[in-house]
C-alpha cells in the first residue's frame, strides 16, 4: 500500500509531504495506481521548481519521496506554492477514492 502523509502547520499551510510504499495493484510496469501517484507527486515537485524557481528539499529512495517546503518564502510565493501543493492533494484524494485499498492519505496538523 502507498501511504501519503501530508503535514500542515496550525494555519493550514502544507509544509511537507511523504509518499512511501508500493501500491501492488499490478506487476511493476503495469501498476496504474503507483504510476498515477508518482506522476502527481513528482510532477507537482517539478512544477513548483520549474514554474516558481523554488528548490524544494527532496529526499528520494526506492519507494519513498519526502518533500519539505522552504520556510523562508515570501507571502506571495508561498501562496503560489500552496496552490500547487493543494492541487496535488486533490488529485491524490481522487486516486484514493477510486483505489482506496492501494493508497491511504493521512493529514497531520501541528498544534500551535
């Protein structure tokens, strides 16, 4: 199962996310759930970096993507980053609605 953890600050801003595991929906190379999650998450990281010129803190290993948003962004840039990241979460929830036995999304919010 793919486990997605989305970490938010107390004001609701997305500060990091982690994607870990394998869907096991089908054999490697034919696993549409894994491919969809990878396309959405990696595509979002690439979009943030290419469109906004921000370098995200990214750690990847086999079956894991860990992404942290820099905390020194000005308000306008942060709002743009948040829009792209929230779009990513909508897409991931759409995948979860259709393939919930292969992906689970957990939201965590820091207490202030």
